[in-house]
C-alpha cells in the first residue's frame, strides 16, 4: 500500500532572506514572551512568522490575527514570492546542540490517518483539545500549509533516508541557511526519483515486517513524532472539505495530502526529550498531594520557589507520564485558579515556575525503542509525552504547499 503523494513544494525565491523567512514551530516557548518579542523585532514583512500563529498569543486578538494570517498567505501567492518544485526534499538540520537530523519532506494521504485507529499513519499521543480550534480556524481558510510535523518510520536497516543523505552531493541543493534564535542551520536537496523512495518505504513497512516487529500485520508506516496537533487539524479540515466533493474530486484534492518531514527512529542523532509541566498557581499543597497520590521505583524532580523536591513514580516511563498527567488534570478540575503549560528544557521550566508562580515537574524520558511497539499494541500515549529534541531543535517552518 502506497500512501505517499509527490507534492508541489513552494519555496521562497532567491533574494528573500531565508534566515528571516524561517521561524520555529508555533507551539514552542509558550511561556516565554521575550523569545517571541525578539523574533518579532528581527523578522521583516516576508517571513513565516507572518503566516503562522505562535500559541503564546492564543488569547490576543485571535480573530484579527487569523484574518491577517490568511490575507498574508494570499498576498505571498499573489506577489509570486515562491518557486515550485515537484519531488521530495532531503533536509539536513544541524542544531546548536551539535546534533544533525536528516529528514525527507513528503506528503501523505490523510485518509490513512485517524486518532485512535490502526491506520497507516498513527498519532502517538492524545491532543490538547483547546489547542485545535485556532489551528482549524486558520487552516480552513488558508490557501497554503506549512509543516512543522515530524513523523517517524521504523527503518532499522536504514534503507530510506540515509542512502539519500550519502548521495546528497548528486542532488540539486535548493536552499541553505543559518536559522535565527540559535536554531542552528538547515539545507534542502531535491529528490526527483520519488518512485524508488516510495517502493523502499512500502517494502520496509510490509505486512511481513509489521508482523515480525509488532505481532500485527496491519500496515503501520508512520508514527507522528512532533506535530500531532498539526496533523489532527489537517485531518479535521479535510473531513469538512471532502463532504462537498465528488468521489473523483476527492482523489486529487490538495487538502487531502499533508506535508510532513519523515525521520528514522533509528537515527542516533534523533533525541527523545521529556516535555515538562509547569502548574501555575500550585504550591506546597500540590506537591504534598502528588507525593501521596503517585509512587513507584523511579524518581523525578519537582521545583517550587527555588527548592527541589523528589517525587517517586513508576519505572515504566509511559505509565509514569500517564499517572502524573492524570493527577494534574484532576487537580486542575478541582481548583479553578490552577492552570498548566508544557515546557521544553529544565531551565525554561524553572524560569517559568519562578516568573509565573507555579510548580515545575520534570517529566520522565520516554525510550525510543518503546514507541512503535507501544503504539501498535496500546494506541496513543498520554498527551505531550515526549519531544524530539530540545525546544531550539524543533522544526522551523520553511516549505509550503497549496491546499486549495
């Protein structure tokens, strides 16, 4: 089964400042106003910052922001700022942490994605419901999409992406730039022999291989690593669009196919990092109740007003994350003044705790080797269970694709 489609990818024309064009994913630094203020001052009028919605501003003139984003997208198209390329794109991302992440930009069929179902593309965690409506509002009137989703393939023999990387000097280089805000750098190469790539992916994810790895022959091609909310949004919008299409129109409509970056879970440079919680308005009473509610053979650290506390949790990281989040959710439900945020990095979690008065919870790290088997057998993890790298290593918006 082949779920990929060769996309028409839009890239900014020569002469556009790529360092100002490309900005980090909208769901990063959601408690750090200084980060976004600095980025706002740096980027000019032609930037992906103008056509995405940083979630730190979710409660700031939402309807006006969305209207401006959609208008700016159309303006970029009308002004002809893009060149179009047919094919996949090999990406080489070097981060400020010394890691090099290689990926492949493709588009996949949203008919093969549904949260909670065993389809070819599977969500790895539940979504945060309050973060979907604004994304849906933006996308349903958008002429283009910009991916920040990273999806994983279980390619232990490294047959899909790695050979392209080794052969990159024989591919056409489309872009190369340093990234702003200490994001490292990125290069992109055009892959025109897309059929060969799709054939290899189909072989790697065959029924026989799925049976051997997961005990289930149901095709499991991609697991969403980063961007569960982004893909869930694309699916929700496609479901609305297709309701008014004929069967023939549904086959090729551009909104049916979602642009993503594929990464190999066996890439040694691909790091899984925890996503910490900061519970605003919580204090020592919260810590005391949590210590009484959760126990186990492992420990994590809580932080409040300059002091660290030890908290026992189950040794199974997926179970520990589930129990911690369940406790937080119940506590918030019973305390109207309490809220939470999801923060990447210990220092940022501690800073948010100090600045906004809350308890920081340093979450357990999920093992990469557990991901595909767990999702195959159990479905989704708890929301925000892991991050592919630190905040600054997240995907930067760069490529675009028409969806209308």
